C-alpha cells in the first residue's frame, strides 16, 4: 500500500488555443510511489469542459431510447461517423454543481421528450491522459412511445435521429460492438447492472 494522496505540482499552465474547445500546455511534476519526483514534464491537455449524460429508459415498455448523430471525431477509414449514443451535453456555467439540469435540458433538446424522473448513476473521466472532461451519468424515466423524429438545435448544427429499442436489444447492440462511444457503453452497462431495481423505482 502507498500513502494517499500522493503529491503533484503544476509549475506552469499556458493556453495554446481557445475556440469552441481549448488546449492548454501544463508543465508539472508528481510524486512517484517510491517517494521520488517524476518530471518536470510538459503535456498538451484538451480542455473539453465537463459534461452530463442520461440513459433514457421507459420502465413500462422496457425500452431504451437512443440518439444517432454525426460525430467529426469518428471520421476515419472504415468507421461510420454517425454514432448511436445516449443523451449528453456540455455543462453550462450556470449548471455547475447541478448537472441534473443539464440532462433535463439536453433530453428535451435532443429527443423532444420530457424526462419525468432521473437517478444519478456514476461519475467518470473519458480520457484523463490528455483530456479534462468529467461526465456525470444519469438514468432517466421517459415515455419511449414518443421516441421518434429528428431533433437538436440548428444553432448548434445538430441533426439528431431518435429511436427506441427493447432493453434486451440494447444489450445485444452493446455486445455486438454497435455501441462504440464510451458514454453509451458505460450507461448501458450501468442500466444492465441495476435494471430490475431501476425499473421498479421508475414504476412507482
């Protein structure tokens, strides 16, 4: 066992780029497990901003609502850049500390539906080796019979297709590799682990 927490020091932080997203250069050092100092070293860090996500789930129909949209980061040979995902969005400044508001807002914007009830699931980093993004994940109660059409904000260049599948089919999509976005994978796995409990809670 090592002592916890170990120490680190940020020697310098320089903004390299600031646009829709940002890029900072960190110069830092940290304490190794044997007590020695590692570094200083420099790393470019993608300042993505924190986000929140929600797995829309209908406990009556036992269905999961998915969205499908174009993702420029998935543009590569042999990969379809229209990804199947769950609801997610960047946390606005006025929503810091209350990411439930983020997912309620995003559910309406991205699916046209209302989230009737939400349960916090977990919090996780997406790629902490080079990105600051931290995700708050929820599971939300929705009426999947309304999961249809194309939604999103034109002002944000969104064009989002909405559809629903049975929970068992969502698991097959996970196992087959059709779900290849980290957030949707974590979300469906969480729902699978707590499916019966969440369904009973949402049916009350």
